[in-house]
């Protein structure tokens, strides 16, 4: 693996298939539907307070875990947590930009 690949994270290792128009339309529809879940300022503050106490999440993904553990064993000083956070944050910000912006100060 080249130094460039390491600097760009997993994106450099993954060849992404072409996204079809139908898939793009489905993502757009999902994002439009999610705009219906407006929260009050009070609820948003509750979420922020919860996150201050515990910002962790848990998830299960065998393939993701395998890929990240492979990188941990083959790349000096590789951090599974840092890489997972980076990838997840990019994906969430892209999929839910309006919600992401609400929590910009975190």
C-alpha cells in the first residue's frame, strides 16, 4: 500500500461502483423524508447533554471490523477508532447535512 493510500484512508482502498440514477433518486428521497423529523431546541439540547456525557456509539459489522483489523495489523500506528470515526462522520454529514449542521458546535 502506498503512502498516498494511507493518507487518504479506506477510500483509497475501495473501488466504488457507479451509482445509478435510481440509487441517487432513492438517496434524495430518503433525505427529503428525514426532513420531517424536526426536533425542538429543548430536544436538541438534551441530545447535546447526552453526548457530553457519553459520545460513544456501538455497531456491528463483520466486514467493516475485518477490514479495520486488517489495517490495524498491517499499518503502523493505525487507529481503528480514528478511522471509523472519520469514515462514519463523512458518511453521516453527506447523507444528513441538515441534521449534521445542527450539531456543528460539537
